C-alpha cells in the first residue's frame, strides 16, 4: 500500500519532494538526502550527513513510544507535520552550502593543478569552509537537520508499524482507481 511504501522510506524530505508538498503518511518517495551524487572524481569524499553530523540527542526515542491507539497515531502525524517545515528550512540551508562547494569543486577539477587559478579556487574553498564553520545559522541548521531527520524518521516508522499491525484502523487513503478504457 502507499502508506507502507512511504513509511518504509526513512527520508521525510524525499517523500515531500516526490509529492511536491509536506509529507503525509500516504505518499511515497526515495531517499533524497544531501550527497554529492558520487561525483567526487577522486577528490574529497562525498558529503554524508550521517557520518559528518552525529546527533547525540535521542530524546524522541523515549518521548515517542510504539503507538497503541488511533488517537496516538493522529498525534504523531500532527507532531511530524509540526516539525517538518523546520526540517525543510534546515535542509535547504545545507543544500545551498553543498551546492556552493560542489560548484567550487567542479571549478577546481577543471583547473590544472599547480596553476594560480587552481590555488585561487583551493583558497576560496578553504575560506568558504571557514565562513560556514563560523556561521551560527549554518551550525544551527546542520544540527537541526540531523536531529529532525532522525526524529521524523522515527515518527514515520512508528506510524508504519502501527498501520502494519492494525490495517483496518489506519487513515491510509487508497490509491486512485484507474479507469478502464473500453
């Protein structure tokens, strides 16, 4: 079912991106996390947020326990939607920075090693890195993103688990019926 497919994917952003709107339990999608698409050309490793930005705050694991009733399920969906906008804003900030670094990396890869242009671009990458390291808004977005990514995936999994165990009680919307052509 669509609810099972959506909940099985642990990327809230990808589901919304696929649907073009905030995530709802009924939508599906694929992981649309921040990465470099594997195009590192032997240079820097790809950006892996799971590795680079470890989240040590797992309070949501105790706060959001397995669902036992329909009202708890509805509450978890409301909680997800309440936090989703901040998740998207944080994701967008990180994505802009990632795209800037990808652009600089492309320029550096096009420049011949040892030339003044190569050195200028390399220095620009280092300066950009230092600016981001000192930028409180970027630091906050980085931490918020990882925390909310894990929290929203946890909520999604709990709803999925409940829906799997109680299919008659879920609010899943069936997919639209295809009209038969005569």
